[in-house]
C-alpha cells in the first residue's frame, strides 16, 4: 500500500495490437452508452432469436439482460466453432497428476464428448430446468458434464470435490438434484481421495437423487448400488449415448448454474447465473483482459468447483475459441516446479493463478523456476485475494521474465465476471487490481453510503448493472435483496473494504463480513464453527481469519469445551481432523485456543471483531455492545 506511486508501464509488445489497446476510448464510450456497449459485445455471439431490450431494470435489483433473446451458452462455446475454422483447433489439453497421461480434445472432439454425455443425461430423464450435482476432480469429464447440462437447459451445481459428505449432502438436497456425477476417486498428492464413498454417504437419505454416474479415475474398489449407480464407461457404449443431440435453445434469462458460496450465516448462498448475460460477460472480460489470440495457450489453475473455474477455465475460454490447459494436480507435488515444467512443455502464453499459490512457490526460491524455459509467457493473472507487492514482483520478474504484465482481477462468485482489473495496455500498480471493467463504475463509501475521498478506506460498491451479475439466490429472493442490495439502495454491496487512489485505481483490502479467505478459498466463519461444534467435546466456538504469509489468511479457532473435558495437544489434533472430515481439509484451523467463554453481544452474537483485535494485539475498539 505504501507503493501507490510505483508504476509499471507495459512494454510496447503487450500494448500493440492488443484487443483493448485503446482502453481509454473503450472506457469512455462504455460509460457514455452502457447499453450500446453491451449490445455490441453480445452481437459478436450467436443468438437464435435476437433480444428486444438490452437491460430491463423495471424490477430492480432483479435486472434482466437481453430480454426476449434466445440462445444457449453451448451454441457459442462449442457449436459455433465446429462449423468454422476452429473445428480442428485444440480446445482442451489435459495432464494427469502423475504426469504420465495426456488427453487432448479439439473443438470437434470436445463436441463429440459433450453430445455423448448429454445423450446419456437425457436418457436418464434430465430435462430443461432440472438440477444436476457435479462432484468431480480436475479431469476433462467435469467440462463435459457442465456443458452437457447446459446443452439440455439443465442447471448444474458443481460442488468442489474436496468437500465432506455433510457439505455435499446439504448442497444436493438444497438444489433438489435428481442426478449426481462423480468419480470413483481423485488423486491428491499421490493418494486417493474417496469421492464415491463420500457420495454414497451424502445421498443415503437424499429424497431426490435417482441416479449416480461414476467416472473411473483411480481404479479403486467402490460399492455400486445396482439400481442407482452407473459406470460412465458402461453408459458410453450403450446405444442411448449415440447420435446427434440438439442444443436446446433457451431464453437469455434461463438459469445456467447454481454455485454455493459461503455467507456470514451457516447456510451457504446458492448463487444463480443465467445463459445470455453470463455468456456475454465472461466472453468479453476474458478477451479484453487476457487479450486472447488464436495462437494463445491459456492456463487458469483454478478448480471447476469455484467460480474462477466456471468462468475462466470452462466457459470464458471456450466462448473465446481459445486453447486451455487443465492440470489434475497442485503446484508443489511432487516437486515445486511441476507448474513451470507444464508451462514450458505446453508453451503456455497466458497463466492465471492465485496469490496463495504464488507465495507458496516463491518460498522454494528462484532456482526451480529458472531451470525451465518460460519464454512463451506473455501475460500473467492473479485472483482470489489481494496480491502483496513482494509476490507481485516475484511473479513479474522471476516467472514473467520482467516482460509479462500481471492482470490482477477482482471479482466474486456473485459478479460472475471480472469487475476491477487491468488490461495489458494499462499501466500497472503492484498490489492494485486496477480499474473497473468497461461499463462499470465502482465507488468507495462510508457506513451511510456517502462516497469517501480518494485515499480513504471504505466499503466497495458497484454502481452499474453488468450482464453476468447473479440474478438471485436460488429459492431465496429475499436474502438476495437483503444481502447485496438493501444497505446501499441502487448499488451492489460487495462486502469488501477498499480504497481508490487519485489515479482512479482500486486497492482491495479484504472482506468486511465474516468470511475467511484461506488460500483463495472462501470459507464462512459459521461453517467452520458448525463443524467444530459438532464434536462432542465442544460447547461453542468462534473462528477468525488471521494474516498468514502463504495462505493469505489462516484460521484461528477459539473453543469453549464442555464440562469434563480439558484442552490438550491430542484434542487439538482431534478437532482439526474433525473439521477436515466434516467440512473440508482446507478449513482445518491452524491454531486452536481453549477459552472459558466467548465475547458476545447482548443479543448473543459472537463478536469476532474483538477476537481478531486480541489476536493481532490491536485496540479492541468499541465494546459497548459487549455482554455484561
Ligand atoms: C473470484 C473469486 C470473492 C472475494 C472477494 C474478495 C476476494 C477476489 C481478488 C480479491 C483482492 C483480487 N478477491 N479477487 N481480493 N484482489 N484480485 O475469488 O470469487 O470465491 O466469490 O471470492 O475474493 O474479497 O470479495 P469468490
């Protein structure tokens, strides 16, 4: 933050001929004519019926986009490519964690896989509007499954394949999914994570799930229920899998997917995105920010279980007709140069990852990077948390060879697409996400919604609607209005604290609500506490995020024990394992403190702010609402 004046000017090569070379002009014209700007972008894609109206804001905040238009995101992500010069272009490259298997799909063969899976889903009774839960690791089938659902007009709900049976089951039940697509297991650092067993447990009492499709990945022995479970490789060879499968044309506002994300209460929020606007938004932002060119090879390291995977592994790159890499494993297994090796091997030009990964790789030193030829890289990207200037510089200098600018993209599950970011031609400030995307206006306000002067910290709000905006929370319109649109009427409340500098660049500080970002994964304090509280020794608990050098934030849990229990090293380990099993290994608290009681408000709400201040040795602030 002390380096606001530190500016990196892009090299002439990153500016010349880039799609948003004239960014100042684009910014100005989109501000003058928002509808015209988005109508032009939408016209670059195919619609089976043109829209009558670009934005309908008659029932704010329930905005509708491209009203009256009909299309399907798959018509644009796959179908339109196979009738043109991209038919034989590589769409998806895949590498296994053990580095021994490679699979590649042209747009033509991607379509074949999607058609096959869609035929199978259709034969199992999946129809337009039905929900399907996808619980798959980073393998090509996760892409096929998402696209197959979309092709039929069904709504996918991808659940990160690291969540526990409890978390999976509540998401299946809430979405009332009739089908679950999973794998026998997944590879994590050389060992098997038992996905199918977790699904078995999750669907045991599910009132809605009729079928489970199982992709063979690890070859581990699993239990197959003959009336419910089907191996995908068996289904693939049946006659039902064959033949053409038309892409169902849907209304622009037809739901595309639900994605559960943490909120400040225990119940995750079911973010709903739609076909038309989401398609236009992800297509446009990916192209302008990452300057996608035909010869590029794009790699976003995110998992399809998070929004970054939805928008910028699956939909955005395919909409743009790009070539994408998906890698099954993580950054440091078996050695901290696996990613660099893949960049070299595949000639990746555009590499998009998270600060937590950058920091963890930085710890191993430059030598691991330097033994690889990374000269193909021309653009880098960062997402998920603020990137600290030290990590920014290392990424730029050591990985990007001082050539590749870094696109620091700020956005959320709810926004569906980038909201604040740079473009290659824009000067960069390490640690700042840059400027609102074309057509957006962001503002920093105080608690009453009044804009604060530049340089002052406040709450980040968005002023204009955008096509990929969440339409609602599935089955919960009231919570949607209350969470995002009620505090500052007419403006979208992001929940982040930030400031703007005198050049109009935004500096994100972090979440203001009770959400913890561990390694770029968003966790609710309430979810972690719910997992802890489900242990028989725990009476109650409070989880907070504290700064962590590598992970961004780590979890510090305060635990009040039931009578008859005393805190011990063993119990700490037991509780950590318990959270891993009942929520996710990512959510394991780094530290657990046993306390007599928790600070609470008179109305009984835990004051995590006080715990945070204590943990950081800061002033505890206003304690007037504290109990007793
Ligand atoms: C895309 C994604 C959203 C929250 C968001 C903010 C943080 C995301 C950021 C960033 C600083 C960036 N965040 N990108 N903070 N700089 N470039 O991560 O979605 O999982 O919903 O999290 O992540 O706090 O509010 P999601």
